[in-house]
């Protein structure tokens, strides 16, 4: 198993990602942070999105230093992804400065796991607004920019539960299933403009979000995973970088699982 995990630490470099400006939402933690750091190793220009809070501002300072130390460039965009007007203003102001974004990773997401009997309206709204509506807001706000940007690729971070469902995750799995619809529809709409859009569906990934799961739930997941381990954020980030690069230039509208075989 140690050999398998070590393999995920190896980096494949994509020359076309050098200096490519890529927006990563939800970049302060988990998969989003790993994507930002792996893109930095590719010498990309990483635009990190986060909410305007004291904690995130301090975290962004640390992330900026890490990205620049790895050879990447850093910019930030602070907005609440579920606020349509805030998203539009922040992105439009950034683009007016002459910036051209040619890559997008819709990663920001939350989970409010609860049985259907106890699910509250505010929890449903929070999950759908962040995970699905937020991704639509950002993608829509960038579309005019995408029409003139080179080699555009969008990667939406869905989830394997968006494909198979899961007990006590009705709102979360619905939002992630919606991202698959977003992916396929946007890919069809924008393919004639040479804009690609794909989705990745992580399974059980070792992040702070999954760390909140109880040991029994984790064990039940692991029993169903043929590869016998939880995934790492690097496993997911490796695939995302591939999809952002021109190496995958004939792939669009696809939904690719990163789940160790959980869905089999």
C-alpha cells in the first residue's frame, strides 16, 4: 500500500499549463488546495477564490507563499460563491484589469448530511446554493471571457454520490448530480467554441470533510473499495490537471470517477 500511495506523489508535467491562468474555487482546503499547489508546480497562474473572512485572508497569505515558492503565480478573488451579484462583480472587475482566465475548477462545496426526516430547508438551500448554483454562477460569469480565451477547459468537481446516491446525503448528492447535468449541457453548448467541460467524481477522499465521518461509516466504505484504501487529494488533483491540459484536448462532456473502484 505504501508503494501505491508513493506513486500518487509523482508529478506529470504539462508544458501548456505554464502561465495558464486558472481559477480554483474553494481553494483554501482539501481538494481545491491540492489542485492549487499542483498547478503551482506546473508554473501556472493560480487564481484562488475564498470568502472574505479573517481566517481565509490569513490562509491565503500562507497559500500564496507556497504557490510562489513552487514556481507558480498567485492571484486572489474574494467572493461568496452563492451570491450572484458578488460573483459577477468580483470576476468582472478582475477581467477588466486585462486578465484572461482559460481554466476553471468548480470545486467549492459543503455538506450538511442529515436523514430526510430531519433535513431542514436552510440546510438544503445552503448545499444547493454553494455546490450547484455557485458553480453555475461562476461558469456563467466567465463565459464571455471564455469565448476569447485560448485552450479553455473547465473541470467540475462532482462526487461519486452524485452518481449512486447515499443515505443521509439527499441534498449533497442532488447538488453533485446537478453538476453532472451542468457539465454535459455546458460541454454541448460551448463545444463549437472549442471550450471543453468535464466532471470528476471523487469517492472516499481523505479530507477534513470526510474526517467528520464516523469510523464505522469509513470502514463500511473501505470494505466496498476494491483498491482497499481511501483516495488522496493528489489522486484527484492529478486527474484535474490532466483535464485542464491540452493533453486531454479531445475529451469533453465526460464524467470520470476517482473512487478506487467504489462504483463498480
